[in-house]
C-alpha cells in the first residue's frame, strides 16, 4: 500500500468516526432534552433565583471523569474544552444561561466565563464588579463571573468587599492563564506615546514596559478591553490586553506575551444563588472576624488545624465598621456538608465574633 492509499484509508476512518461522534453527541443532546422535560414536570424552573438546570457539581464530575479517562494524544486542557462545549450546547436545549461579567467585550473575565460555561450562553458585559453582583441579585442574570486574585499582583479587594455584603454565594471558580499582548492600531513601537490598561495588567507587565517603552505614559482605565477600544481610535495609543480584545477591536499585536511572569494566572469566581452539592474535590470560602482579645486570629485558625483541614488562602480586609477592625477571608479544602468541615464551622461559630459562609463549590478542573 502506497502513501496515497494509506492517506485515503485514514481519511475514510476519520469520516466514519466523525459520523459516530456526531450521532453520539445528538443522543446525548436528546438525553438532555428528556432531563428538561422531567424537571418541568416536577415543577423546577429555569429562573436565576430558582432551582435552574445548571448544576456545577454535575459538570465538574463529568469533566473529572473525562480527564481520568484521557490517555492522549489530546492534552487534558483540550479534552476539558471539548466536553465543556458539548455540555454547554446540550444545556442550551434546556435553558440559555445569562452570564454577567466584568466588561466590556473582550476582557479576560469574559474569557473566564466562556471557559467555565462554554460558548452556548449569553454573556452580559457590565461596567463594574458591583454591577455584576446587582445583575445576579436582581435575577437579570443566572450567574456572574468576577476576578478575585492574580498569581502576580494578589487579591482584587473590591470583589472581597462585595462578597462580604452580598447575599449571593460562590458557585464555582475558574483559573485562567493570562497572556498579555501589546496592541496598537499601527505597527511602529516608536510612535506609541501612551500605554493603556487595567492597573493589574500594567503591574503584571511592569518590567517589560520599563525595558521596551520607558518613555510612554501608562494610563489606567477600567479594563483591558476599554484600553483596546481607545487604542482602536488613535495610533499613538497602545493597549495591554489579550487575543480576544485584539480580534474584537481589530488591533495589531505588536508584541506577544509581555507579562513578567510566564505562569501569570488569574482566578475568577462564579457567583449566584445556587448552593452546590459535594463533589469530593471542593473548596469552601468563609469570612470571619475575631473577638477583641489577645490571640483572636489564633482562635480562628485553631479549629481548622484541629480537624486537619487544609487552608489554601487567607486575606485580611478592613471591616469598615470601626477603625482598625479587620475581617479575614479564608479558603479551605472541603465542602460545608463534609463532616470535618461541619465540625470546624460549629467551633468557629463559637469562637468568632462574626462568621459568614460564602459558599462551597467544585475546585477549578483545568
């Protein structure tokens, strides 16, 4: 058999596999429709505040099983992306989810929303983090996606402040590897007079900008997508933003991956009214304040250590109730329905002056 014949044989195999894959995907979609009918008959609804069709713990379980089965050659990230899109398309047959995000179009927050929910959802860009919370609280969106921390620049304080005062729960998390590019309407680096972006993005590219554009003024705007919008109108302006912004606002990518840390990652939270069930690989977020006494922080940490619960993050924020009074945001491994987490929380309620459970949710898969 010559090369031409081998190629023809392999292409025929691919065509046959494609037919089988398509048939199986449509069978899966019909199962999703049957599930929707059962839910409708049982009285559940698809409103933002109700028991909607989307179940984060179920999707996390499907993705983890897919990754456990994966033997290559496709990478886990590729497998996860394919399954997310299949689930997203099937879910859209039941109900189209409205997802509020920190806009405008082309932000990394939108990328995170699409990574988590797939492209068969309606994304709603909003101007500020508090607007995202209000959109979900008012039932105009099923869920919201907001940034909470970056591996280089740390926590996004405003998101923590909103969580402290909102009735919404954390329903999931997304980790997004962030690659910043220098975008411009023109092609000449020497003609750039100003570099625009969100303050976090500028900070994440500080060393590169110092070395390559030392004379350009750095201007902080509300988002990297807004920076791209402005750069599209003036060739003397450049934006630090991602691939999506470059495509949406038709900008040239003068330099790629200008972030100072190659593993630069931002973590986003999915917020909503839903309380998720345990998956066996969960995270719980809390906010607490200690009593006004010596060793107050130790007394908050002791129940977590006693029950051998791993703490993955702690942040302090001013309580805004009185001067020099602080609250602490904890992320711990486990779900609020897990036995040892439940026992630790019972002890914390006794020790803490204030305790608020922000949510238990599946850990980011990939």
